[in-house]
């Protein structure tokens, strides 16, 4: 009997634990071909002159991909790492390995879903099915108490109904065995930062990263964070790993709610759970409202006033050269490390939009380039709220910056 081969296309799910795509592929196939593509479009320059991915995040992604490759090697296989467009690469790999079906986690933002559709079209010419899974949220779409089109725009209502009428599924186990083609996976190497398009100066800038990638690093940091009672109330600093998929949000949720130190301090437990709920909410809002989050007018159709016509205010903001020292310190931290607290992100965004009258989409694009934990839904969803054009009207209120900076 012929063996059934499933190609697993990894994107923002760079882990073995709690990975539905991997689990289902191993259940439904005799063997798998794991693949990761460094898509040049993800490292291009945008129409606003920013980069889709800054060098700090690119270095972190490379870390996570290499760690995933090493994990597969421990099972006697490998990860096929390619540099190119998935719609060109995956059909060729399907022919090379005799693939019967391709599995992947579906994304929600427009550019990412377009890539999926292009891959699906290319594979269908070979009569190969691209199977989609929804695995980036705490709540599975099928478990929500409402269809996507009827999800409340109000975050508080979404949170309340999801909490009361849905549930977070148990974690999926890490595989104890992984089967690969008898011929093995052809050895490949990841592209260098230079091959991804970064200059020598940019590579030097990103040469001393604050975060080291990898699934085992993420799990170790999570365990260390939860084991220390002194961390109750502190930032977990796990969001970069959740964004890249090196850590499952489901795993973090169950670890949090099972931690004696955090459960005994409900206020602080709630602060961490709230971040996970907001993350889910933005992803579902992107699914519901589509490309509206990338338009100046956002959800409500009325763009905010933008007075920075000559772009000078934006340039001062992004280069940490404003008249406000606190804002400059925050921007320097963002530009150098790629990581700042959620509160500081709100402050920097409000300053650009409501003090400098800057273009919120330019601010969002700058954060897209710089943030090590960037994901489209959370980033553009947050900026739309700051600009007053987001989906939850009660949250579209400017901060009183004068009090914060006083």
C-alpha cells in the first residue's frame, strides 16, 4: 500500500507543542514533509517607505526557524527551509516528495490570506488540496457562541459572551514520533540577513538581540516566569514567542490558570488573561471586517484629521526627536530592541495621533517594521482604536497625555 504524504507548511506556528496542523498531519498521513518559506514579500519595503520586517524581528524569526529545524532533526528528519514565494516553492516540493495534501494554519490579514489563496490555486493545478486550520486563537471559531459575522464589535461584550458561553480547548500533546519520507528531507540552509535584504549597518544594529528565539527557550521562560511569585504583576515578555508561534497562546493560558501564585492574585491573573483576550478579539475583528483596518477611515468610515502634511512631525516621532523626553525614550527603546510595554505603545501612538496630528497608518507601519512581536491584527487593531476608527467605540478614546507626561 502506498504511503500518504502530507506537507506541513509552517508560518507563524514555529513549534511542536499544541500544534493542530502537525497533530492532524501525523494522524492523517503516514509521513510528513515540514516546510518553512522565507517569503521575500515579507521583507520588502512598503508604499510608506517602511520595511515589512525590521532586522531585529528578522533575526528572531531566523532563530525560531533554526530551532524548529533542530527539533525535527532530533526525530531523525529535517525542516525544508526555502527562500522564495510559497506559491512557487510548495508545488515543486509536492512533486519532489510525492505529496498528497498540504496543511497550514490560516491567517486573517489581507496580504497573508492572499498568499494562501495563491498557494491554493497553484496546488489545485496539481489536484492537491490545501487544508486550512484555525489555530492562532484561544477560542476556536467553531466554539464561539456566534458566527464571525455576528461577533460583537464591543470588546467587553465579546469577552463576556466568550467567557460565559465558550471554552478554551485542552492543549494538544507534542508528538512522540514523527515519520518522514524514506528518502529523507533534502538538507537546506536558511537565508542570511544579507540575503533577506538587510544592509551591513542594519545587521550590525540587530547584532545583539534582547530575545533569543526557539520553542524550548519560550517554554523555559514561561516556566521560569510562572514559578517566581515575584513576577506576579510583571510583564511576561512572552509576546514575541506567541507572535512567532514558538509558544502556543493556549499553552500559556492553561499554565497561567494553573499557576497557584497567579490564581491567588486574581487582579494580576486578569491582567495577563486580558491581553490574550484582546489578541483573540483583534483576530476575529479582522476576520469580520477584513481590509477596513488598513484604511484611514477604519471601521466607521470617517478618517481622523491629519495635519502632518509635510511629514516632519512623523519623522521627529520615529527618530525620537520630539519635544517630549518620555516619548523620545520610548521610541529609542522601540527602535533599538523591538520590544516595549503595551502601555508605552498606547502612549507613543496617542502622542503621534492626538498631539502631533500624525497619520495613524504611518505610525502603524513603523510599529510593523520595528516590533519583534508584531502581528497584523493586534498592531493595526490597536492603532485604529487610538485613531478613533477602531471596532470597539468605547475603547476609541484618547488618553489624557498631559497627566501621563506631567
